[in-house]
C-alpha cells in the first residue's frame, strides 16, 4: 500500500504485516474491498487491458486480473516489504514477466509512470492527508476504468479512524489514516472526464468504478447504473 510518507509507510506496512497478509491471501483470497473491486472490473471487461495498480500491497488485484485476461501490470508501492512479498508471489504464480514493479510514493513517481487502461487504488486514498494530487495524477493516467475503495464518510467510521490515529500517536507510530469526502473525489473525477459506473458499500467501506467518458466498458453483463449496488457484490468488513 502506498502512503503519505516513505518512513511512515515502511513503519506501518512492514515485513511481518506483509507476510501475514500474504498468508491470509493464500488461504482465503483477496480482502473484501479488493474482491468487490475485482468483480466490478471483471464485469466491465478486462481482457487485453493494461493495469496500473497503485498501493497494491501483496498484489491480489494484479494476479486476479492477469488471470482474467489483462495483458500486463505496472505495480507501484511505497512499502519495500510488500513489494518483496508481491514479487515472490508473482514468481510463484509464474506471472513476474508480466508485472513491472516500481518502489516509491506514486505522487512523486507519477511523471515516470505510463498510462494504463485500468487504474486501481484499493484502500490507498485513506493513506494520504492530501487526496487531490493522488486522485488527479492517477486518473490522468487512466484510459478506461478507474477503481478505488475508501472509508465511508460517516461519523462511526471517522470516529474509529480518529481513535486509531490517537493510539498511533501514543505509540509514536508516524502513520495516519484519513477519511476523505467522496463528494469531493467525485467532483474531481467528473471534472477529469469520468462517470461513476458502479458502487458497492459495506458498513465501513465504499468501492467504486468510474469509466472515462467515451471509453468502452462492457463485459459479460450489462453495466450497473451509476451509483447502483449489485446485491451479489455486497461484502462484509
């Protein structure tokens, strides 16, 4: 996962956490938000597409979309521990030749990152105090489908995040989480030429896929109406 500062990211997303998440992924598959994002993107159509996965962690979205027909992946992550785990898993699955890894904060690396048909940010926006550059720069590199997940903007979620940050301050952990307004994100993406295609909500999380205006995004099923929720995709967590 990419985050607001290199040292904070390395501290929060360390080797033990990466190993634990990779073990859980091998046993149970992607986390709920990642699973929902994968399903929404599959339905929109991924065959032959290129993917830019920002803050992809151990690489769950990358492996699934490659195995579902995506052509190649650029994976950008600020955690060296997570990138090592992702490289190892990609090698184990025989996918490493189709994934280009870049280590660092995406906002800083953006000028060096090529555009892709699909861009994903699963639980990444909440790691940035300043959301606008991350969303703008990543959306500018998206040719077709833009998928992201973030904490819902509701008081119980904000209260939990505030409590977590208080404990981090207490234990001198420099990492912080943030809950950004989805209305602001939607306005920014709309101004950049995107339209909301599908949405899934849990108690704490929102998962959305936008399509660039004028880009084809059709899969095996009709596209969901903007803002609609497919009951088959509602996940817990």
